[in-house]
C-alpha cells in the first residue's frame, strides 16, 4: 500500500497550513486520488493529513471500533478503514465503497506514516514556524511515530 500527499500545483504564495492539496492511494486491489474530480476534491492538505494521522491512530489502538472514516477538510473526499471480517487483524481500505487494499495494521500504519513524513519534510520548511497547520501536523507526526515505534517494539498488531 502506498500513499502520496501533495500541495495543489495551483496554490499561490505565500505557503500556508491552510493550502489545498491532494492525496493519491495505491493498493493491491485498486487506486484512488482526489485529483481531477468533479466537483473538485482538493482538500486543506495539512489539516486533512493531521486528521488522518490522529483518527487512524485512535482507530488502530481501539480494537472495539469496527471502522474509521477519514473525511478531508473542505472536501468530499474520504477514505474508510474497516477491520477485516476474517478476524485475522487485517484492515480494509476503501474509497466510495471500492476496496483499495487489505493490509495488516503495521503495513497500513507504516505506509501512511512514510508518506506523511515525506510530505512534511518537503513542505513544512516552507511554512512559518508558528503556522497552526504546521504545528498540528508536527505534533500528529510525532505521536504517530511513537505509536508506530510501539508496534515495532512490542510486535503488537499483525
């Protein structure tokens, strides 16, 4: 599974934590993107990514929840994460009811974190240090990194 987050090409300077952007998702069963859709599905990328990281982390920790839908900020684009029916610990990622991937907790968390980290390294230096979108994403990335490290150390989650 692979994710890519990007600021929209037509965003005007100066950069802001409220800039619009897109997500691309490639899974073993399909792919989706927020790009080139009618109506436009560009999202406030920094805020949407923060919500995705926080919501997905809470969902993966809380074994009682059967699903989590990550809705983008200022967009109708969303991804849904559902625990597999086979009780094998798998997580199904869907968009609009279409299956994109079935993966383990660790595979999904690693794919989201890797793409979020790459996005942050490429874009956060362009934002002012006190930008609210920047601060929120930095905090969410740090918390997700700690969560992911816990998965690696304890071997928890499939």
